[in-house]
C-alpha cells in the first residue's frame, strides 16, 4: 500500500517536470523567432533608399535660331504734297480736279499759263530742269517714264543724250504740246528737247488720289498746294524690341499658308494703315510706345496679304552644328561651361566626366555648342 503511494507521487512529479520543460522550450523558441523577425525588420530599415535615375538629354545636329517676333502691316504709301515753289511765276489756268479724283502717271495735274504740269513716277524729287548733257537718277526716272509711254531711247541709263531728247520730243508731239528746251523755250531742234522744272513733279508711287482741295483756277502759281494720297500699299513690320533689325531676314506667311522670306529694310515711320479707321485706332491703342517700324525689301512682286505675325532671324547657327537643351549646360566656379556625362571607374564604381564646351549662344531653350570629342547622340545629365 505504501509502495503504491510512492509510485503515484513519483509519476505526478515526472509529469509536472516534463510540462515545465516543454513550456520553457516553447517560450525560448518564440523569443528566438521574435528576435529574428526584429533583426530582419531592422536590417530592412537600414537598407539605402532606391536612387532616382539621372535625367539625361542628347546632343543633336541642327541649327539654333534666335528670333524676334514682329507685327506685319499693310500701309498706304506716304502722301505727296505738291506746292507751287518750283512752278515759277504764273497763274493756274485750268480748273483743279475735285477731291477723290485719280491721277495716273503722265496726267496733267494743273496748267500754269496754259502750260500743263505733268506728274511722273520716281523716288528722287524734282529739283532741276532736265536737258541734254545731264546725268543722274532723275534723268533715269524720266527715261523710264518715256519707255513706259512707248518712247524708246538708246542712251545709257541716267544719261540725257540725243536719243532721250528725241524720245521726249516725240512725247510732246503726241500730246500736241510744243517742243521746248530745258528752260521752257520753244525749239525746232528735237535734239535740244528738255523738261523745265516748272513743267513736272515726281511722285514715289502711282496712281494717286487727290486728298484735299487744290484750290481754284486763277490763283497764283506760288500759292498752289495740293495733297495727294497714294492708292498703293506697302508691307512693313513693327517691333517692340529695342534693337536695329535692318538687314536681317524676316520670315512671313501668306494668308494662304505659304512661307515668304524677305529682308528688313530701312527704319520708317508709321503711316496710315489700310482698313476701317476704327480698327486702326484700336490697333494703335494696343501698340507699345517704344514700337519701331521698318520697311521690307525683296518681297515678291505678286505679294498677297500676309499673316499678322512674323519672325525676324537675329542670328542662327550652322545647320550641321551641334545643339543641346540649355538645361544640360553646367558652369564651374570659374565660369567655364561644361557638359556632364555618366561614367565608371576602373573598379566599376559610378562616376561622372566633365566635357568643356564653348556655348555660341542660346535661344528658344536650346544652345549652339562646340567642343572637342563631342558628337550627336552623346548623352549628358541635366542640371538638378
């Protein structure tokens, strides 16, 4: 009986001890697992963050253009004011034409002492009588007028020779006018025909319209004054840029979409634009006070209407030169420009290489560049 109790007691103790050992093992295992997970999480938090790849751009072949935006205007040619200062003494003997009348080249705008005064197209103003032996642009203008009137001559351009005198004499005869010399004196020698200063005006463009009342017949020639407005128009440009654009190329566009190239001419003044006055006033109010106006040369003779906006090319680089976005241009402490490309060291570590570069100029987010060992397709990092 005593032995049986002892046996039961020993069995209970062994069972209790086994349970304690099992609990300790489970606890130790759990702590080990928790420690492992914590270490892994700590290591994960200590890993470097993923780096953002560097942004690169490529050098490429192509021109860089610096341009200035300009406005295109279609303006009437300047008005012409004719006065009696060159007409000499006399009286206006023909009734003057009413306002709005059209004057064509070769027409008589008035008569002084019953002698008609002609109007001829020409840039150079009338300032002297024209006759044999004279030379100059005014002589060339008279010759060109005679040719347009189908009176040919064989003299050298700008030289008033016998052939020019004969052509002028034939013109007089066809108009039933007396043949006169350069002083206005009648002559029987056709080779002495001339054009007195009191018998002609030069006007830059034809035809013209009488813009103001020229006064009545019977007035003294010295009091004569007549304002004529050209019906011809010129294409000009205006710019708010404070720079001289003369001699530069301007790129225009016809309203049909066709591009047209011309050259910026001499500075000019604003003149009356064609179109409704209300539109002109609104346009004038919107224009900056510092606006500069330029004429154009080299436009096709058949020029139609142009789009309102155009570009003047200030400078351009070679078409086969290199260009790169301006964001790739770096500059060191000494002001030297360079491009930066990615490279690797001998041990395989990442590095960068600087390439000295000569920046010609930058425009429209691109720079024209030159440099040794630079070629189209090479990639360079942009400024961070």
